[in-house]
């Protein structure tokens, strides 16, 4: 990725060397130079947003299952129920995290394939 950034900056600097072109032409040139980097940023952002969404949904699913088990008002749980709820939620969310960490190599592969 650094090679791509380097090329982008070199390309952009070349855009600024010609004093005879207008500011708009310089900006258009720089935009063309930045296009590949913007594409890479979009690919990474899309993958990370999807990953974060999946992880959040998994954690919410853990919470929902426990609310179904213990009732919809956690503030009314007895101390023992609160402790069990918290312990089980932590375990479930930890499993979500472990499962999603295992997906990172695939995500990296997709990112590299698309850039």
C-alpha cells in the first residue's frame, strides 16, 4: 500500500510542476492521481464496516437470548441472576469475538484481491 501512496504523491507533485495550467486542471490531475488510493480506502472501509456490523449483531444476539432467558428488565434481576447474566453475556460475546477474529485472514485476502 505504501508503494501506491508513494506513486500517488509523486503523481500529484508532477501535477503542480506545470505553471501554465489552471488551478482547476491541477485539481483534476491530482484527483486522477488519488483515484487508486480512494478505491483502496473504500474497499477497506466497506470490509471493516461489514465486519463491525457482524460482530455487533452477534453481541446483540447474545444479549437478546439472555433477555429471553432471564426476562426483559435486567434492573429487576436478583443479584444471582445479574451475575449469571453478566457471566453468560461475557462468555457469549467472547465467543463472537473469537469467531470473528478467525474471519480476519479471509477479509485481508478479499481486500488484497480488490486493490
